[in-house]
């Protein structure tokens, strides 16, 4: 497949997919941080 024959939809799909991966990465980091906070033994203040 030649480089010049790629339809623009393919590039849009690649950009959209990479954006989704970035978004899921942030959500995963957010939830893992919350889980680590929740899983810690709570020390009564």
C-alpha cells in the first residue's frame, strides 16, 4: 500500500484512536490512584 493512497479517514481514525488511548490512560491513572487510597488501611485521626 502506497503512502499517498491512504484515505484521510484512516488518519482521522488513527488520531481518534490515539486520543482515546490517552483518555483511557488518564482515567486508568485516576482510578488506580483512588484505589490505592481506598485500599490503604484507614488510620483513625
